[in-house]
């Protein structure tokens, strides 16, 4: 079952994914400097996935706010 999040909760989730992406980017740079290109690529791919999830949460936060505005306007 999918939990419905508020706009604030979506922003918090996006921030967590951005932080995880940053950690993976850092690890990718460490592996790259060590010339461990396979691990660097893997970490970069993980970072990309977290970035995509962060973007989805940001978009969902926007949708949430627009829905709230529409409800308020209908009153």
C-alpha cells in the first residue's frame, strides 16, 4: 500500500534522496581517483537513481500544493 505524503513530507524525502546521491557521488569520485572505474560507475549510477527519486518527490510536492490550491479556490 502506498502512503499518501503531504507536500512537506515529499520535500523531506527529496532532501534525503539528494543527501544519499551526494554520498554516492563522493564515493564515485574516490573510486575514480583510485582508478577503480567499475565501482566509480556503479556509485555514479546509484547517485543518478537517488537524484531521479528526489525529482519525483519534488514533482509530487508541487502536485500536492496545486491540489490544495484548487480545493481552497473551490470553497
